[in-house]
C-alpha cells in the first residue's frame, strides 16, 4: 500500500516517519463507528461533555512542550510560536467548556401567546478536513464547539503532519472522550468523496486552499450537506498616515513573518498612503534585512523554513513572475541549499499583471503598495478575490472606523494585526469562504436550530 502521510523535517528535508493510508474498509468502519457514537455522545449529559473539554484543555497545557516539538518537526514552525499555538488550542477548548451551557440554553422568542424557543441541537457525524499550517489550532476551533454540542467527528488531517494528527486523537482519548466520538482517518482524496456522499455524514468543515474548497463545496452541494469553508486570504494592512510609522512597520513585519508567512490572516498586502510610504518602506526593509533564518527548534529563532519544497517553489515562482512583470524585489527571496528556507522578500511596484495582485502569497513575502489617500486604499484593498481579514492603522479614530466599515472582509482590526481569539468569530467573505468558527457563532454552524412552539 502506498504511503501518503509522511513527516518530513522542513529544516533538513529529511523524512522521519511515514504512515499508510487507510483502506476503504477502514474508512467505512470509521463512518459506521462515528454514526453509532453519535447516538450515545449526543445523549451524554452536557455536564459530562463539558468535563471532557475541561480535561482536554488541561492536557494541552500539561503536554505543551511535547506537542509543540512535534509541530516544529512536521511543518517547521519556530518552537516559541508552536508553544503559542498549543496555548491557543487549550484556550479554545476551555472557552467552549466555560460557555457551552450558556450557548446551548434555549433562546426565547417574543410571541403573542404561549411560548417559542430556539434549541441548538446536534446533527450527527461531521467531517473535518484540516491543513498543516496550524495543525492543532485549526482542529480545535472545529472540534471543540461541535463536541460540546454533541456532534461526532471524522478528522482528515494534512498529509505532512500525521504525528500531530495522532497526538490530537490521543489527547481526546486521554481526556475521556469515547473512541467513536472523534476518529482520525488517514484518508485519500477519493475516499473523502465517499465520506461526503455517505448519508450518515451531516456536514463538512474545510480549512485549506481555494481549489480544495471549490471541490468540497461542489460535492457537498450535490449531496445536500452543510459546509463551512475557510480558504485563505490576501489580507490588506492599511497605513493611513505618517504617525507612528516605525511602530506600525514593526507590527507589519512581525505579523507577516509569523509562521514564515504561512498564515491565512497574515498581513499580505501593505497599503500605505503616499505621505508615509517612503519612510515605511525603509523601515520595513531595515527590519527584514536584520532577520536571520534559523533552526526552528531553537528558542531564539524567529523565522524558520517553509513547510515543504513544493510550498517554497510556489512562492519563488510568484516572485519571479512579479519581477518579470515589473515589480521591484528590494530584498530577499533567496532559497537556501539545505531545508526549505527562503530569505524574507520585499516587493514594491506591483501591478495587475503580476500573479500576486490576485493570488495569496503563502510565505515570507512582504508586498508594499503606494496609494494617494484613504479612498484609494479602500479601493485597492477590495480589489481582491479574497475577503478574510484586514488591519487599519491611523491616528484619526473617525477615519479608521470609516475605512473599516468599507472593507470587504470578514474581520477588521484597527491599530493591530488581525488576530484569532477563542471568543471572537473567525471567517471571511468572497473567495475566502463562508461560515464562522470560534466565539458564540462557532457552535451554531452545525447545529439544528430547532423551534419549539407551545400554545
């Protein structure tokens, strides 16, 4: 049987572990088990489900170092950032443990006589298709609210982080979750099509590429399945004036290089008004040139490798295309001989002929655009097929609020980088997908919002 799931250390390019894909029979058995498990897990008292989530959060904190080391090994995230991901994952499970009773309480509706309530109830087996860039966080934001609700989960993780996938399943077992309430499946793409088609599966959540999202959405539509999609973004980072340019540039570079630029809500397009542009670009370039690539397992490393040879090759192709079409590469963009490293690149003077005008740059590439004023900044920010997050920096609160309201994005942060917190809804518009995760909205996506009317 061919091996699809493999750990390759991005800092060396060496394979360290591999796992065979599931057989068709194993996938069918997993569906049947998750369906059977749903009957008992949905009937489990909410207090007991909450207790499991509390234990998951505690185990994440106890095993933080071990879990972070696996993230670093499998996808190259610097260890400090990997520990941060584990901490956020624990917070998500804790958040839903703390608030599930509140979120799942019946919602009273105003009626002329009798009573009417909305009850949030589980719907059944869900399929999660998750990416490699945040191997624990992405699963947590899908699994925590749905396990609290009473749904059961089949989880297909990314092929390059199988050990993290197994660790997640182990944490849930250790916390007391029944074996059939969350099942990891090392499935093939063909097998996933069969899972989506199975009538026992009630919904799909995918975080990944636009191409993968389109395929899954088409299959879900054919089989009348609810789907939540988070498909990346090309987030604008708008600078409206020359106040605090150095501090703003510091935030831009820190946000852009986090996780080697492999974050959906990374500030990918820095859109700067003319009055601040030259000073801002100089500050950004100085900061980028001080960055040194390093072993992600070392605590002082701020920029590690990209996740794979293919990921780096894609970014290099985009850089070459940009330069060929008139953009200026002011710094970086050079690969190393060992591992999948890329020196942080600074691009200016991009135009609509460049692929990067329309595509997401999933790597350490800083793109800076000059605009005349706030209106031009909004126009450029919205000239994108994506609409996930956005950041607006400026000293005039009225102006920053006005700009925020005009942006076509699911999330806008004013005077800070886009962030993800357990209590804040996360999601986008346009080709960034649809649906919301986290916060009070995250527990509603795969719930049956049942009306109970008494007269």
